[in-house]
C-alpha cells in the first residue's frame, strides 16, 4: 500500500495533473480506501488477538470441567455401599481429557444431571453444596467461552472478507490510475516520470531484495528480460580499465538474469547493499535502464513500462 499511497500523493501535488479531474478524484478515492484498509487491518488484528485469548479461556474451562467431572463421578461412587464402590476401576474407564469438546460436554451434562438428582444424598454424606455445583458452573463457563470463540471466528471471517474486497477494489483502482498516467504520458511527462519512478519500501522482515513489475500500456508484460548488473571494484591485482579522461572504469558483473512471470512481476533475493543497474527489455518493445540503490534490510521496488515499437511497412 505504501507505493500506491506515494503515487497518489504525487498525483495530488502535481501541477500537470491539476487539469485531470478524473485522475485527481481517483487518487483521492484511493487514499481514502487505503485509510479504510488500514482500519480494517487493525480490526482484524484485534479480533484475531481476542480469538487467541478466548481460546485459552476455553482450554482453561475445559480442563476444569474434566477435573470436576472426574471428582463428581468419585462423589457419586462414594454413595454406593463399600462392597460395590470401585474408584480404581472408575478411574481407568474414565478418560475425559482425551474427549473432544462436544463429547465432553455431553457426558459432563449427564453427570451434572445425576448430581442434581442425588443432591440430598450427597449433602447427607458430608459433601458441600459448592462441591455439588462446581461441575455445573464449569460446564456453563465452558459453553459460554466456546460460543464466544465461534462468534469471534465468524466476525473474523467477515472482517477478512471485507479486507479482501477492499484490497481487490484498491488494486482495480490502482490499475486504472496507472493507465490514466500512461495514456496521458505526452501531456504529463514530468508526472509520468515521477509516478513510475523507483520506490523503496523499508521491510525489516526481509533480506535485501529487488521486486518489480513490468507493464505495457497498463497491462502486465510477461517474459520480459530483466538483467541486474552490479558495479564492483576491481581487485588490486586485476588490471583496471581506464577511460579516455584517465578515470577508472568500474567493473560490471551480471548477477541476475531472469524473465518476468505471467503477471509481469519479478523478484530477487539476498543481495548485498549497493548500487545496481537493471536493464529491462523485450523483443518488439523499447528497453529501459534503471539505477537501483539497495540498502540494508530494505526491499527496493521498481515499476517499469515498456512502449511497443511501431512497425512501418514500406
């Protein structure tokens, strides 16, 4: 979004674009959409964090429900005559911790129902009301937190859908704006050069890279040739080339040679910081040479438009 916002700002400040009401309006709309997208992204982040917290609550109440279910069965087992009670057999047969949430809730509710029926007997046996009510309280909390998680998941899905729709709309408007600037290249040459100039976006999570998109008349240009050349200093023992004025000619080395994909995009990774030269070309089109500056922990982005060569028939 940084590149889009930067280009829209160029449109809004350009004297050449002041007479193009459509471009001005589209750029203003894009800036508003980008602000809305930022708000949606924040909402998605907060809702996702809320889902993680609520899922932890579910796990907590699930563990408490497991423990209180086992304790409740032992309480009910203690009501049986000593000759019939078998808590060890009960412990080996019961393994609530391995049950999935729906199965656990179903069985826990059955146990809670029996507890309520046996309340008077349990109280007479010496148990407290808090012990008898514990399972029901844990079940209620588990159901509430589980329902809350399900509601959050639905809300999160809606927000992500809204974000995707917004980003699709922004992408469509951005392509339209690119086409406007492209079509009016002859009327707005300064704006054209500034608009499609190289943009650098700081990205602390990536290695030093170059990413680019190649277009022709506003459409992606596939199979365009991209050659990245680095300017390196010759080693001391290596004879240096000397220009006519006596200055040293830098040694050039091709480090990347690739083609753009079907979307007209290309990327390189793990480059050293420094100055590079990119030559973009394709048969039947003009070629361009761009100087790139790659800084540590930055992704250098470039957008290049190649014009189609006119063929004159004699």
